[in-house]
C-alpha cells in the first residue's frame, strides 16, 4: 500500500474573509507517532488541522500529500472538538463511513459491531447517538473515525469538554491507535495530556509554527521564549 | 346558530348510516390527495435537499421563486392544467381532463413547491450541523443528500403533512380540471362547494366536518406511526 505521507506544507496559508488565520507554514508531516499541536487559544491550531485535512482551503503556498488529494482523503479521518452526532443509532453511525465507501450493509453492520466492542460501545449499539453522554459521544466519534483504519488521524482538542475518566479512555484509545501504526496529529491545550501522549510537538503561535521539536527535547529545553512561557503555564498572548 | 347544530347532526347521520355516496367521495378525496402528496414528496424532498447542499449561481433566486410558488393561486394552476389537458392542448391526446388523474396533476403542481421549500429549510439546518463531518468523510453529493434526507426524516414529515393539508383542502384547481362529476371526480371540497351553492347548508356542513376530522385523523396517525418507529425526540 502506498503511503500518503509525507505531507509537505510549503508556505501554506489559510484565509477567511480576507483575514489571515494561518501561515505561511512550512512543515513536513512524516514518520510515526503522535504530533501534538499546542498553543494559546486563537493561535490557529484548529485551522491548521483543518487545512491539512482539507476542510480549509489553501489560499496560498502549497500543501502536498505523497499521493493524489483524492486518494489522500480516503485514508484520513478527523475528530472534532464538539462531536458531530448523526441523528441515528450508534450502530448506524458507526456503519456510516463504511457504507460511504461502498461496503454492503450487512458487512458494514457486522464490522460496526466488532468496532463497538473494541471501543466499549457494545451496550450502546441501539442507543440514539445524540442522546449519549459527552464522553460516550467523543468515544463514538473516535470509533467512527478509526473504523475506516485511516493512515492519518486528526483530532481537534477531543478532550476539551470531558472529565478525567472520559479523557483517560480517549487517551487509551489513542495510545492503541498509535501502536497500531496510525499517524496522529492532535491539538490540545492541556499540557499534561501533551506530555503524556506526544512524540513530536508543534508550538503554534500567531498562526505559525513557532517551534517544532521532538517531545522530549521540547519539554526539557524549549528554544523560544513564548514556548518556555507556555510550558510554565504563563499566559502567552 | 341552528345551522351549525344541524351540520353536526348531518355529519353524524352521514357517517353512521354509512351513506355510500359519502364514502365514495371520501375515498376519492383520499385517493387523489394521497397520490398527489406521495408524488410531490418524491419530487419535492430531494429537490429541497439538493438546494441545501449545492451552491450555484442564482441559487438565492431559485429559492425565492420557490417560496413565492408556495402561494400559487390554485385557480390559476387549474386553468393551466385545464388548457394543457384539453383536447386542443399539448397533452390533450391522453384524454385526462375531468379524470382523477388530472386532479392529481393539478395538486402535485400546487404542493410540490410547498414541500420543496419547507424541506429545504429543514435540511439546510441539518446540513449546517453535518457539513464538516460529511465533507471530512468524503461523502459524494448524492451521499450527502441521502444522509440528510434519512436523518431528517422526522422533520421532513412536517413538509409532507403540510403538502397533504394544502391538497386535501384545495378546491379551485380540482373543480376546474376534475369538473366535480358525480361518481367520477366529486371529492369532499367540490361537493361542499356544490351543496353550499344549492343551499343544502346542513349537508355541506356535514361534509365539512368530515373533511376536518379526516385531516386530523390522518395527521395523528402519521405522527403516531412516526414515533413508534423510534422512541426519541426526533
């Protein structure tokens, strides 16, 4: 199978209504593991993820996957900060991405059942997805994203609205996905979470990649003043 | 006020003496309106979904026209259908004028814009909710419409029922194209118009009450069926 990585961004920029939100960004996404995008609110983390995933139009510069854009889209998934729950049962929500890919209904449903077992959603299969609790919704979002076995998974602050135990469940799922070889790019402003999960860190500030390093290096010896301040829990503006 | 009291009595008598003429009229009313509602839904619901997920030049104008067509005067529609179906008209060869089929055609023209417009508004809201997810999942345009129609079905019922309501109470167009012929094209509304004209107010009132009760029963039945299917807020 041809990999869609590396993803190369050369001066990639994103605008919304004439206002620059992100860029120019030079960055290459490659290798394995989990890349954590951290930075203050409004730094452009979300837009950066959406830009890479293709939800946000590239308004300048270049963004290139190793394969064609159409092929690349088939092998990635996105988990949103606020889970988007379809108005259907958990089982049908899980089967949906498979049906989109042209899988037969019976096969998709049986795969969805297996998937639900792995993500602790087995007892909720017949529940109405919008009625789930916050933690369950986000777990369903993750399961729905991972059911297509994406090569790259984007997550936009998936634990932002969750409590401790729900966050631990999500982190466990992410660790397993990482071990299974899924390349993960995740935004978070929880420094504890960043330390627990990250292999690589992108410190995003004012719409640009302010600092980019291996996690160990970044947390022990940040280079820029802003990154140092952010790690120390100071307010970075 | 005794006229209204008489009307109630007449309605009661008509229903419970199983007046065959009445049941014939009720049956034809339902046949015409249910057929028209189904056909208009098959056209209007996908049209609403299509308008919600597609961006094209002049979209706003199409929607504005659609909304305007919701208030299409039935008499005018009747006139157009009459001219199209009359012997000299472009569709005259089918010999459909003064048949239930002609009435169905007229009703479809009247209620399709209504169903399309209401379903467009409903689906537009759901699309705003689903947009990022469906784009992220790479759903094709057709798949997007399919998902929106499926998941919005509870709300779309309202669009269909609004269409049904307008069609069952409509008189101007079906009077023109159906002709209100006894045992052939006489339905509840045209019968009411006729009986009122003849001065049979009590009978007309009775038919009117039957019409209202019928509309309420159908709406209730559909809502109950819709809810038993899935127990939840939608």
